[in-house]
C-alpha cells in the first residue's frame, strides 16, 4: 500500500482553503476534497480555485461526494432523483481531478420502515445508475460503511458487500472509524481485499469523534498490519486541523508498515 496518505477535513467545508498548503509540507501525498459548502465542485469558482490549489501544491486528489440533506434510498421520488443528480454531478466534475469518489449510502425514513425491501430496491437502483455514470467518466464511486445510527444503511460488512456486489462502476470505501462505532472493525477487516478506498480516524466506539490515530480505542497496530498486507490503494486520514494531521501521520508511519 502507499505509505504517503491523503488527508481530509469535513469540518472545514465552510472555511478557506489556506490550510491545504500545509499538507504537502507535513508529508501528505494528497487531499480528499469534501465536495460540500465552499468546496462544492459544481460551483465554477470553487472548482477553479481547487484546481489551482492542487497545481500549486503538487497534491493528488480524491473526492467525497456531498451528502447533506440527500438520501439515495428515499421513497420520496423527487428527493431520490435529486440525490442521484447531485451525486452524478459531483462525479462529473471530480473526474477532472481523480478516479475515486466516496459516496454515502441512504437511510431508512419513517415511511421506509414500513417497506424495508423497497428502501433496498431504491438504494440498489440508485447505485446502478450512479455506477454507470461513474464508469462512463472513468471514476469508481465507492460506497462508504456508516456509523452506528440504526436507520443508516451499510453499517455491516455483509450489507455493504451485498448492496454493491456486481454493480459496474461501484466500489467500497472502508471507514475504520465508522466500523468501530458499530464494534465491527475485525468483521470489516476480514473483507479488506474487496475494498477500493480507505478512510481512517479514531474514536472510543460510541460516536464518530474523528480523533487523531491513537487517541481512541482502535487497535491500530492490528489494523495497520492487515491493511499493509491486504490493501494497495489510497488511504485517507480524516481529521480537523493540521496539528491532528501531523499526529495522525506519525502514527500511520508507525503502524501501517
């Protein structure tokens, strides 16, 4: 696997991009752009500035598609269509920057709880459409496993694998921090050869704290050993500040060997 990870900070989507210039100096190879707020790629000014940031730093890129107020498993048809449209729109612009886009799965609405099989069908249908669009644009859209909120889809490895299996243009982003909130790190690690993208951050197993590596309860020595052995793709460390980025990178270099 690559020993030079990328860094991402969803907490900065409403802030300036000045912090990005410190990533290369710290030793990061790339930046995962969270395409929301002031970082939405469908805004021409944002996209131009992001292109300039990448060119001036030499950083590579991956992209996280927008997810606020969207639901790819919605039974409300206009919302479902808009969720697909925004995801595909992000992929179209992201294709100029990368071949990996992380996508959040949908969630079960109150009405959806009455017909869970329909929710699954809507999510699967959405991924088929998104996958085709992604494939046409040279991108792999990677569905991310989710945190321990019971209405979210893709909290379990079998569910995530079953939802994405056999769909062209669709892969899986394993988020180790999310898996820890469900007590399923080991269960997900058993499927590392099937993943296409990797997010790492720490927590204490109760909520999605996005702590620096080593500040929570995840056994990074074990995780790092398995990832280094079975995974060869890009790794994104998620955090909030450059100081956290520095600490996590030091921990990454210790354990992911």
